């Protein structure tokens, strides 16, 4: 079987979907599956980076193709079916919701990570998907109809897909994300180099992710402000993630309320620094109002870091009893949960142990095997026709 995977979703800088794509591909290529893979790119620099990182030159069952159009380009809809036919593809897998908007000459699989623009567009008010809501909805529904199978990253996301995209339940398969093995407790004696880099002395909480309103970073900053007013003057909060000029509200709040000594924006961190941030944190706080899956809290758990998380959408499903789950809208409630964990050493140790165990259940090898089962089931169904 020849499987074409759309790696155009891997950007020059790692993102959630880009990391998902890379790690799924890595795990699929490491399986002794007997299948042939074609990886599709639209950026030569990304291709060369991934060629090195995935050791593609050492793998005889893999080839790459570079095209001059991205997944949203009208040219992709016109040209990609012809390319797939010339490649002799049996399966095409888009690791995000977008498929070419015409029938493909092979089985089509699309992964859907969330449906925030359908369910809660006010959480991403300035995103392209919200500004072009009608087009996004049409494209998503069209892709869902053209897909032979949809992969959802959680049961919660599957429910949203079935409800909002109006597809049969049996068309959607839930396959959880995995965690990169590099997310693990520090093996060396802590030197706190990462803390010193940001001039942190005292307690450290970390939040990681995008700046969109649904991440509720403003709620977290208000919780930190609440804790400072209650006497927790040595608490520091690192907000890890690339700056997004569309959403300056959190920075403005920090400046307006003179919270610069307690709240730090790290900007983009490379993978090694992200691991260090988790390892050196006393607590990972994930107050998100909506998640299709929620990788940061699991990654922190894998590093042995206790987690306080929102109790919304997919997060209870993914985190189970290994995190303290709270209602995220009230900063006072969030602040109380943070203080409770920081002040209770036995609770922190219990969360650390539960988190490490919970994280072990989410591996990219498992995700790859389940994804391969989807490919093979589609191939068998086509042979029976």
C-alpha cells in the first residue's frame, strides 16, 4: 500500500498541528509495517529540516514530493488529485481538516483537532477562520463529505464533528495524540538555568500555548494578581508561546496593573527550552476554555510537573484524575486551586505520580498503529467493492 501524508501542515516554526504531523510521521515510519510512504511538502527548507530530523535518507520505504502550492490554495484542489494518481496512491492523509475539494483517486483521511470556529467563534474573534466563517464552514463540511474516514483526537472532538459536520458516527475514529519521549523528568541535578535566564527566584508556574482568548491567559494573569494581593509576592508566571499581535489584551493588562515582576512572556521557545520550562516549573496551569485535545498539560505530566487545568471540553477526558480540574472563568477559583497545590506537598507528589502514569498511556507508537489500522481498513474496503 502506498500512503501519501500531507506534511504541508508542518510550518517553519513548530506548532500544535505541525508537531502532531511530525511525530505521527516519525512513528509511522518507525513501524515495521511493510507499507510505502510518500511525504508531501511545499517548503524546501522545512523538507530539508525534516529530512535530517526524521532520518529520511536512511529509510528505503519513504520518498518525498515537493509541490508549489499550499493546502488552502485553489491549485491544490486542481493539481493534487492528478499528483496522487501519478504516484499510485492508495491513501491520502491530511493531518488537518482540509482536503482538496474534489474527489480523490484514492481513499482520503482527514484529522480534525477541534471545531472552535463552529462551537465558539467568539474564542478566536480575529482569526482568519472567524473572519471568513462562511467559507470555513463550507470548506470543512465539504472536506468531511469527501473524507472516507475522519480521525478525531478525542471523544469530545468526535461529538463536535458528528453534531456540527453532520457525518455518521461510524465515519469518525478517535485516535489520541502521543507525547514525545523527550518530555520526561530531568535526569540531571537541577541547575535552574532556565529560571535564571528569566530572573526567577521563588515559585514558578508555567502556561504554554497560543495567545487566543480561548486559552484564557487573561484569567490566569488575574489569578496571579489575586495571589499577589493575598501575600504571595514571590510567585512568578511564565507565559510560553509566540506573541500574537492580534491579541494584545494580556500584555496590556500586565502593563496597566504593574505585574511585570510576576508575569513574563517568553515568546517562542524551541523544543529543548520547552522541556526545561516544564521540568523547572512548580506547576503547569492550563486554564483553557476549549481544547480539542490539550497537549501541554500531558507534556508537563510526562516531565513530572503537577497540573491545574480547566474542567472544560476534552480536558477531563484526557487528564482524568491526574490533574486538579477547576471551573476556569473565575480568577479567584483558579487562584485558590493554584495556592492549594503549591502549599500541599503531599498533593503535589500525588499529582506527580498520577501524572507520570497517565502520560505513559499516550504514545505516538500507539497513535501510529491505530492510524495504520485506519489506512488498512480503507484499503480492504476498496478491494471489496
